[in-house]
């Protein structure tokens, strides 16, 4: 992974996986919800740049 802006999410995912007893389906669901809100939060900024 060469995306330095995504590294905090990468390491946070490992930490959550290690210290919780959440199964893979639950962990994926949490990740999808976080990704959805992250993209929705970035959407106005993308529109401002004309993309």
C-alpha cells in the first residue's frame, strides 16, 4: 500500500481486530459503514474541485 493517507485506517483495523472478539462478517460490516461515511464526508470537497 502506497497510500499514506489510508495508513491510519490500515493500522486501526489491525488494532481493532486484535483487541476485539468480532467475527469477520461483523468486522467487514463495520468497515463498510465507516467507508460509507468517510466517502460521504469527502463528497462536498470533491464537488468543489469540479470532479
